[in-house]
């Protein structure tokens, strides 16, 4: 029977991360509980910013500062909050560094200011803060099948996977972010295809003939990052590899959903449906633990109903 703290974190995961909720079934109970606590901590921090900025009346920076103080108190063993209690147990049990938890908070704090990135290098650094940090946390919980040098390699791959997943988020949420005054697409990429940030923020970019080539370029970049990250799965402890693989397969499926939506990420939110999530689980289950699957370019096939739209 799970504790009240675990139930609270589980509810957050089930509400916001259906792919991860399914993939976590591959984990042993103790690691699953720790992973849920880490996800809940990250999710609450992200929501503080997103909901606060939509509300426009909240002191988001102040709330984040308070959240950071509560993190430090929790790590010192002083918290009555179910998320922070679960986080403290996970961090202690799996030796998750406090620095990577603070890196996540530093990353989400960047969204409190107007969002604009001149180059891919700048955007990738943002992705590292908000997502590579998560990949690193998970690697400590998942464990590594080897010595210190193996962990270093696994952490590097996990951080790359975080960038791939965050770029996937950015491509999926172009319209939603634009309505909040955010444009994450690098200026240099937009210029390469004859567009600019103002067109994205106004929604005019969706009608530009160059939008689809831009999206194909960004999707190819994301897929290359997934492929670069995949060798890291084979470095994880055997009891965590299938969970990590299922998460990567499932999240990469969003890119395919974007293609099936004809690259419209302004008016349609690309979603991975139930059948597609089940397919990701099956792919992870049947993949031998000693091999690394490819997550390169895929294209929808005629009659494929595994992706749903909302």
C-alpha cells in the first residue's frame, strides 16, 4: 500500500504525464515512487511560472523564491508538504545532488522574463536548465550499471535526451507560447527560412509557405538529439532501461503527431494517443536490454490511427 505522500505525487503524474505514468510501470516500486516525487517537484515549479504568468497578478519571482526556500528546508529534513517530503526521501536515497534541483528552478525562472533566443546555442542552454536537469535527476534514481566513468557517460546522454524532449515541447506548443508572448524558436533559424519572431507571436507564420520547411528542420534536429541520447539507455541499471526507453519512444512520437497535423502547431496541439502510448510500451518491452533502438525519422502510414488530436 502506498503512502499519502506517494498517492499525492502519483496523482500529479497521472494528471500531467500520461506517457511517463505508463512507462513507470517498468520500474521497481521504490524507484517508481522516487521518480514520481521528482516529477511532482518539477511540475509544481513549472506550474508556478505558467499559471502565474497567465494570471498576470501574481508575484511569480517571489513564489519561485519561496519554493526554493522550501526546497532547502525539505533537503534539511524540515517539510510538511507531501511533494517535498517525497523529494527529500528520493534525494537522500539516490544521492540526487541539490545543485541539479536548483538548476531546474534556475531554468524555469528564465520564463519570468520576455522569452527570446538569438541562436540554437542559447536555446539549448535554456533546455538544459529546464529539462537536462530532469534527465540528470532521473539518472541518479534509475541507477547506472557500472563505475563512476559509466555514470558520467550516462548523465551526459540523459542531459542530451532532456534537450531533445524540451525541443519537442517547444515545437508542439508554438501557438500556446505565442499567445503568452513567448517565442522560443531561435532568431537565426527563423531568419534562415525568411521569418522573424514577430510573425510567430502574431500567428502570421502559420500561413507562411516557409513555416513547414522550418518545422521539418527543427524536427530533424530533435530526432538527431534523440538518436544521440539513446546509447545512454544501455548504460542504466537493467531494471530502469525499459522505462527510459518507453519515455523516449513515447515523447518522440509527438514529432510524428506534428507531421500528421501538417505542421500546424498554432491551432492544434499535437498529442500522442492511447494506442501510440501502448505501442511505445510494447516497443520498450520487446527491445532486448542490450540493444539500443533507433529513434530517427518516422513518417505516418496510411490508415494509422495511433495518434489522436485535441
